[in-house]
C-alpha cells in the first residue's frame, strides 16, 4: 500500500504535537490553529495552560474532511 500525502506529511512527526508544530506542518498561523481548536475543528487536549494535538487524531480528522471524491456503495456493484 502506497502512503497517502497525509501519511507522508506526518510520517516523521512525534505522536503528540504542539500548536506551533501543527501550524508549521499545515502552513498556518498559530492563531489559526488555536481557532480550529476552539471551534472543535481539530481534536486537542489541554493540560494546564498547554494544548497538544495527537498526530493520528489530527491526521484522521484531516482525512475525513478531504474533498476528494469517494466511491459510492452502488459504484462497487459489478466489480
């Protein structure tokens, strides 16, 4: 199985990421990432005053929000 673009993007990243790391990976500002965290767009956890994001949860969230067409169930018939 060939890795997807998301797999390649995250393959060398640690299992937990800071807001700064997510901003750098996604080419966003830290404030933009904080906005996504606040709005529940991406899953994050706060310990004390520090937010962290679990790499695989972020990857799954991004994958679920992909705008690429997916095969419908009826397209699988006859294969």
